[in-house]
């Protein structure tokens, strides 16, 4: 399966993962890779994180209004916006004829009280807005940078929970329409992002079963970020490698280099072990993104990861459910 086929199979792609696994970086890389296939991509950011736009050269935090991030020579593009529960609630009330009431709620500070009074309402309103955007057909692919795994599970199950509470009325109708979107694999999929380390892999495995069993959302491949890769030079002594280049190394410095190489090989071994465990315990394709030796993710790094991700999709083994 190539990336175009996968991305076009569903409109909404929700990326979730434990904090610190590089979910936002992966979101940017996935969006860039899709744009390189000639697709119109909209990134939706839910946690008001400033770093998503930075890798595109957009320094300002994303807001409710859509911003342009990238045009690709293939005709694809990347736009982005943020959606907060309060913004979604205001728009929902305005759309239902409560503009005057909305202004009063904002001025009195009661808007937040109302949003928090019904469990799950905030998440349902955000998902409802995403559903509306998907229906408007302004993008071929919508990539959602979702909250970290713990909140993401609440986020994905909120609509079903709200349906149990609200037996009728517009709130139930909104929740029902959200559940319909989430459980339709032709409209929505979840992509798990993790690291090749014991705890993140364990949490990804647990999250995968929860996403399908509790939320009823179909899963795409698991994307493993920051994978350590063994290079041939790591298996050579630093003195031998230096000699081949006509360089003389201080013995103490050579020992330090050999220790660093041994440490890196150990990291590679751990990564391989965890990748094998992930493939054994989850019936899902696993895609690998390399660890980049860069202090920050800018445009160049994002493009590198996008190219690798595209190649990973082209060689992806295993059928998606």
C-alpha cells in the first residue's frame, strides 16, 4: 500500500501517543508526506502547542482561523488551525441561534461553567467541529494532533458516553453523529505514535486495544519515532577507523569513542527488541522513523522524516483492518 492509497481511504487521521514520543513532529511529517502526493492537507491542533507550526517556519501559535503552511510542487498543500473546546462551544451556540446568549455567557464568565457541567461535552463539540470540516470537503486529508494517550482515550470515547447521558435533543444528536464518524473506517482512523522503548511500547499496545474495543475506531499503522539505527562504523574500533583516515587518536579519547559506540549499539539492540515485541503483540503494520541528530525539528528535518515515512508506506507489510 502506498501513502496516497492509505491517506485517501479515510478523511480524518487522528494521531495519538504518550507525551514525549514526538507525536507533533510525526503529525507534521505525515502532513508533509501527504502534501507531496498532491493532497490538500489540513492539520488540526488541539492542545495549543506552539511547536507544530515552527517546523513549517510559522512561529506564531495556531489560532481558530486557518493558516497556510506549505505549498508543494505536486499541487498539494498544508494548512493548519487550532480548535479549542470554548471556540467550538461558541460556534455551536451561534449556529443554533444563541448568538445573544453566547455574548452574555462570555461577558459573565459562565461559558466555561456550562462547558464543564456536562461530562464529555467539550470533546464532543471539538469532534463535532472536525466532523463538520470533513463534510465541507475543504481538504483531502485532515490530520488531528490529538491529546496525549490518557486524554486521547477520553476524547475518543466521550461521544459514546454522552449518548448514555443525553437521551434526546441536539446534544445527543451531535454525539451520535460524532460516534458515526469515529466508527466508520472510511471516514476516520487512528494512528498510534510511540518510541522503541519498553514503557512507550507497552502503552501503545494497551492503547491500540482500547481504541478499537472501547472507542470503536479503526487503527492505521503504528509509527515508531526516533529509532536508533546501527551503522557499520559502530562495529569498528575508533583507532582502526581513524587509522584508515590517516588520523592519529589520543588513546584516552579513543576509549571514550569506543564506549560511546558500545552505548549506541546497546540502544540499537533495545530498539530492535521492542520493535519485535510490538510486531508480535499487535496485528498492525509498524513504520519506523529514524532518530535525527538535530537539536530541533525545522523544515529540513520535517522533509527528511516525510520522505522516510513515504518510503515506509510503500514497503508496508500487513493488511489494515
